[in-house]
């Protein structure tokens, strides 16, 4: 014949609220001594903290997901009107509906410039949202870094020429391919070279150099392409260097703030490089210049 079970209920409290109970059963009478009850009480205090933290974490995750969904929706909805504004302003500038005088052309150019800034902000917000939600998909393939740089230079050459800046490309022939997402690598290199252009004075110098190298910079692939983008620009003050990769961060240096920017480019660049198994870092001397470095894994051959 079985002996009667002895039951013990221990409440799990969070402040004055009971958020759960622990039920214990024993076939031995008097098993739960005073010492054991004190131990169980302390254990339940720790359990209540763990449960409360788990709930808070779940709520934060849900809030982050809702925020990411909202940002993605808004970014998507903004693209259509911006495309229309850009298209119609271009048609007006071309004189499709009549001659355009100099003042009107200047106004249309301002409209176009601000639409481009809005488009950049929308794209950056969408990228940040996808990265934070873990929804950014990368299309990995063998990519020639020289072709990436060439494409970026073609898109930025006009702006660089307008500021009479010197562009020095040091890309040896025959560099091995890297393993990455070509579109995202173009985005990374565009961010770095456009920053060098924006935050350097007229007639400054921008140097882009690449090399195949052993990975002496940390964990990851043993062989990498090391790409460096240097400028003779305004530089980054020591106090600002600690914050340079933070979201929405913009330097309080007026020379930097005069150039348009969202404060998202370097944050996105860092995350995109790290998602591709690479690394980014920089060296800067205030009012002398800055060099940003990235490494990307070389395609492994059998």
C-alpha cells in the first residue's frame, strides 16, 4: 500500500504579485525542513527575476519586430511618390512642357537633390530595419573587387571632379575574387568613397588601394582582400571616434555637419561587412585625414 503524498506549494513572487507556483511532492513525511524551505524561498526569488527578465525580453523583441515592420512599410510606401517627384522634375528640367529659365532650373535641381537625399534616407532606414530583424538576405558569390571599385567610381566620378579632388587608384591586376554579395559590397565601397569625397575639401586627395593579404587583423578567413580608402579631409576628433559606427550619429564638427548625411551609412557598412565575414576599422587624425579599412574573405579554392 502506497504512503500518502506530502505536497508543498512555493509561490514565485515578483514584488507583491504571484507570477507562478512551484509544486513539490514527497512520499517522505517531514522531508521539507526549515533549511530546505529557506533554500526554496531564495531559489524562487531568483526564478521570479529570471521569469520577469524573459518576459521583458520577449516584449522588447516583439516591439523591435513591430518597429521594423513599420519602418519597412513606410520606406516601401515612400518610394512611389519619390519616384514620381524625381521623374516629373526631370521632365520639367528637360523642357518637356515648355522652356525653363535659369531660376526655374535651379529650383528643379534643388528638388532633385533633396529627393535623392530622401531616397538615401529611406533606403538606409529599410536596410537598418531588415538587419535588426534578421531579414537581410545576402546573395553570396565570387566577386572581383576591382569591378566593384570601378562601378562605384563611375557613379561618383562627377562629384569628385566637381570638387577638383584627385582620385588615386592603387588596385593591382589579378587580385583574387572575394566571397560576398556584389550589390552589398558596392554599397559598402560607395559609402566609404562618398564619405571621403564629402568630408574632404576641394582639391583634396582620395586614395583607394587593395591588396591580397594574410589575415593578420583577427578571426575569420586566413586569406583576405584588404581595401583601404584614404582622404586628406577634416578627420575625426578623438571624442567622436568612439561613436562613429553608432546609428544616427553625426559629428558635432561643423565642417562635417555642413555635408548632407543620415548618420546611418557607417553603421550599415559595418554590419554589412561583418555579415560577409569581414571587418572594418579606421585611423584618423583631426584636420589631417582619415583611412577606412575593410577586409573581405578570399574565395577558397579546392
